[in-house]
């Protein structure tokens, strides 16, 4: 791994990777074990959110809590946003055969949902350094026919969508939608459409990951194949970012998410800012560790 090279590539494209974390067989065995816990009602009862989309299961599923501070992931995140890294959210992204793709979208402060208030607020600004990153891990293979991710390299430099414009959730919206949110309606220039020749399809084997800023316009292909695709997004910020500032909950996907038990996990470095409520151990009382502590 060459941090300078990662930074150069990221500056140009708005993402880096894919990289290999595990070989497909290893990932398949690991994911099988995690899925068992995911489906276990006892683990479910320890969930931080009462939520239909399985946000933040790293807070109660030990294997996911370990994954988020895997040094091979965290060192790459640190190359792009500095040594002190908080995981503020994880999300599962399943696509079953027949599911539509995820429509193109672009965000940074995560003002998604019924409000136009961002969930993230940077307290410092350094040119060229993003205030958020996502590491998207392929828990299964994600090929062209089964909903691999797609990006527009370099699109992080220009806003094409106004993430602060309010959007209504529509459960039955499918095409061009982000799980019921239609970003087409919040395009800054309604006539702008991505050029197919600028699109990069990121096919990944099970066990690979890529890292991007959500400012890079991204989405995924429909699943016209026969196998489920499962992605897992690890969302991180540098410690100077305030997460869910002043919010006690939020409404998304027709659901109310109560933040009472939410905490950020330090996955690298240290937190000199103390801006955020922290989760120091998982729902079973086991401590989280940073990438450095694991090396
Ligand atoms: O997995 C997908 O289809 C969408 C993922 C996504 O938009 C994200 O991770 O921000
Ligand atoms: Fe996204």
C-alpha cells in the first residue's frame, strides 16, 4: 500500500479500489457466520436502532465490530482523511434477483430524508480532504448482472444534486431511486444526465472493497442475475466532524430512528475533539479496538 498513490488516485477519481480484503472462499465462510447472528433474535434484541434497514449492526454483531477496524481498511481511510477516524454508521445493501439498481446520487452531509438538515457537520476544512468516506465491502460477488456499484470518476468536484432540497419517500419508487428517494427531483440542472461513457462499473469479487466519498456520483446496476448481492457500507468521518449534532432522532424510509443509543466507534488514532457520543464496547460488553491496537 502506497498512501501517496492512494491520495493521488482519490483526488483524481473520488474513489480508490477495489482492493482485496479476503479471498472469496474466506468471505463466504465469514459472511455465513455473521448472517447467522444477524438472523438471531437474541442479537436482534440488542440492536441500537429499532430499524428495518439494519443500520449500525456493528454495535451488536461482534464480527462486524471487528471488520470496521480492520487495519487493511483503516490504513487506507487514514491515508485520505488523517489518522483519527470515527465510524458513525454502517448499512447493509442487499440486492435480490429482480431488484432495480440504485439511482445516481451524491451527498456529503447526509441531509437525506424528510429534513434538509445534514447529519454531519465539519468543524474544520482542509482543501482536498473529504469530510466523510464510505468503505463499501462486497459480502458476496457483485458483478455487472447482479448489481455491482457504478461511479462517475471525478464527479466529486462538482455538485449535480442539492442534498439539502427536501425529498419525499415513496415506498413503491423503483427505477432511478435510492430505496424510495428520487434524486432526479433534486438535480441542480434538471437537464443534466450522466454520460454512459463516463461511467465506471466496479465489479467486485466477494471479499473486495472500495473507498469513496459520497460526493462522487454513485449508484448500482439492477440485479438481473440469479444470485443475491450483499454490500456493506462502513461510513467514517475524521474526529473533527460532529455527527447527528443536536438531533435526538431522524425520519427516513417511512420510519423513525431514535438516536438515544447511538454512539460513534473510534476505528483509528485518537479523538482530541470529543464532539461525539462514543460507543466503547458492543452490545455484549466487548470493547471495540482501533486498527493500531490490533496491529
Ligand atoms: O449498494 C448500493 O446499491 C448503494 C450504496 C450506496 O449508495 C452507498 O453506499 O452510499
Ligand atoms: Fe450512496
